[in-house]
């Protein structure tokens, strides 16, 4: 039986990844550049972000830096106004909390995370949260999940990571922790061949944690 779960955040507990893309698309549109969604999704699998297409097109770093700030403003606007709940998450966390201790390990910035959870019930089920400012190396480096293990005082064997991207999966694999991939339309084309489990909804985690020896 698993005793600990380390959850990724965006795309796993809240439906934010589309809006992050839309914020970047909008920021680039402001300077006359059209972000190609298919290329963006391919870039995601290589740990590249919104700005790789712009750089390839010759847009200078000063402009990119300025538009990154614009993107952040747009993203927070979406977080305040759009429906980003994933159905059944709160109920599932309430059920899982009977069996395991849980935490969040995310690449989200602290300001964005706090905004998302101002009026939501997810945070109360988590013993701690690690955001981007809490570690040096981001996913796919193992540091985020190794930091989570250390905070729990847990072993790799008694812990499960829940992710939705190949970057997060690679972080878990590098940390030596079993990983369950939950379906997300935005990352469904990623290579998840190294995942220990594939699930459609989080409630399936109950069977995994109770049946794994």
C-alpha cells in the first residue's frame, strides 16, 4: 500500500493548462505574432514553452521579456474569471485522505497558486505545497519530487506521484518514484511509456494505493 501521494497541480487538480496557452497566445498576438498551437504542444514535450516559436522567428529577448509579463497578467485574469475546476477532484481527495497523506509539487508560481486556491477546497487536503520558488531545478529534474519526499520523510517505495505531462513523468522517474498519469486532453500526445499507471480520473488512485504491495 502506498502511504503518500505527491500531486502535480496544473492539469491534474485544476484545468489551467489551456488558459496558460491562451494567455501566451494573446500576449504574442499583441505584437503581431501568431502562436501555432500544434507546435506549442510539441514544444511542451521538449520542455519548451510559449516563447520558443517567437525566438525562432527572430523576436528579441527584450520584447519576449516584456510580453512574458503581459502573459502573466492575462493568465491571472483567466484564473479569476474562467471555470478551471475538474469534476470530482474535491470529493476524490476527501476519499483518498482516509488512506494516504498528500501534498502538491508544482511548477506554478506562488502568486498564481494562491490566486487559484483563494476560494477552492483542494488545499485543505494537502500537508504542504511546493511551488516553483521552493526548489532550484524545475521538472524534468528530480529535485522537486525529491524535495517532496524529504518534506514527508517518506521513502520512494511508499510514495506515488500523479502527473499529466511527460516532463513531470520524467521528474518522477528520475527521482525513482512510481508515477500514475491521469488523462488530460492537452497532454494526451505525450510519451508516457515510462508511467507505472494510466488512469482516466483521480478516483482510480484508490485502487492503486490500496492494492500496491
